[in-house]
């Protein structure tokens, strides 16, 4: 079985979209893949209870309990490795990960970022796009590397920036695309994995 572990920090709407797609897309039967666990750095993350009601193992690794970033990342990696993941999915995960963590999951660590990278890495992407007068905005699914929001791109979706848009109205339009794009990008990854190593499907 290919285990997918999803990391969240908040509501987990992207995680929920992926969980739904794993069921409706029959990932277990088609790819031998399942969502093995949802892990958050925020013990109060709403996504943890959402995952638990879907019968998915949940763990909170509270970053505030660690004085040193490397120690948090080591504890997080250990919690993830319990599930021997084929893929680690950052979904609304709001921590910058250390190079050691990224190296440990190299090649099987992906993220979703609410802009058309390489434009607008970092935070406040929607306001920055509006301030720059962009006509188009969007979302990127990419491999995670040690350089923040700069890894090889897996998928993108564009949305129009409409006259009078606020960061909130643009974020809402982009989020709808995130919920469509992330499951699609993961399914595409699973298909490539299945053809690359058919015996492990
Ligand atoms: C989303 O805007 C996503 O682009 C960013 O985190 C936000 C919340 O995601 N990565 P979620 O609802 O917790 O999945």
C-alpha cells in the first residue's frame, strides 16, 4: 500500500478535498494508495477532527513545545515516518521546514501555494497580485526544495483578477481551484508512480 501523509495547520479544506478524491477516485483500488494520516503542528487545527471523522489517523506535533526548529522538524519527521509514506502532502501547512527535513523526504514532498509561481512566493499573495495590477492569479502545486516556494512545478491553475477584487474575493476564487487542482496533481503523481514501478501498485 502506498501511504500518503497530509500535513495541515488549520481548517484543512485542501486535505478534505484530497480525502474526498481518494474515495471518489478509488485510489486504493487503482493505485494501492490511501491517506494514512493527517498531522498538524497546531493541536487545535480544525482539520484534525475533520480527518478523524473520516477514520484517518491524526497526530498533533505542537511546534510550540520545541525550543529549536530542528528538534520540531525531527519530531515531525518521526511522526510521519511511522507511516512509511510514499508521498508527504503539505496542505495549508504554515511552517518553513528545515533543509534536513526537506532532504529526508526529498522527491516525495509536495506543497500547494496560492500564486502562479515563480510569481509571489511567500505570504499575502492575493493582496500582492492585486497591488501589482495582475490580470491573472492562480495556484501552483510544486515539489518542496530547501528554497521556499521554488521547487519544480507539478501543476498550475489560473483565475482572472476581477475589477474590485479584494484579497478575500480573490482568495476564495483561488481556493476553489486549489480544491480541484491538488487532488488532480496527486492522482497524476500516483499514475506516474504506478507506471514507473508497476509491481508496487
Ligand atoms: C490556502 O489558501 C492554501 O493556498 C494555503 O493555505 C490556505 C488554507 O488551506 N496553502 P486549507 O484550507 O487549510 O487547506
